[in-house]
């Protein structure tokens, strides 16, 4: 009987491990709206929490007079969530999860 090695999955495991290791060492900041209004914010928050990735959370309450100006302090797109990793910013929930 032949034994086949699934190299594609091994490579993927290695890449995922390496991304997770980086994320756990990085001092990540996640800027989000309130989770009950913003499922996009919740999505990013859940992924970081589920993978035990440490991060500082900055929560901006949505639908307040100062919401737009508070978001603009961090986000050029004017949207949350936004992940900050040093000089890198990731301004979209799916991109953060990826
Ligand atoms: N496609 C974006 C959508 C982000 C988005 O539209 N976020 C809303 C909150 S759910 C927002 O920032 N709104 C700005 C505001 O309420 O002033 C993502 O998935 O991150």
C-alpha cells in the first residue's frame, strides 16, 4: 500500500503557524464599534479572541455625535473595524480575519 504525503496541507499548516506566531508577539490594536451594532467589528474581535491573540481593544460607540471624528483618529476609510500592527493598518473585517 502506498503512503501519500499531503504536502499542500503541510505547507498551509506551516504558514498558518507562522502567521499566528507573529500575531501573538505583535502588539496589535483593534479599533471596533460596539459589538451589538457592528457585526463586522464582532467578526474581527471573535477571530483574535478565538486564536488567543493578545490585542488592545479601542471601542468607539457608534451613532454618537463624535463617532465620525473618533473613527477618523485611526481610520482613513472612516470605518471600523481596523487592525493596527505597527506601521501596517488593515481596514476591513474580512482582511483582518484572513
Ligand atoms: N466591509 C467593511 C464594513 C465596515 C463598516 O461599514 N463598518 C461600519 C460599522 S458596522 C462603520 O464603520 N460605520 C461608520 C459609522 O458608523 O460612522 C468591513 O467588513 O470591515
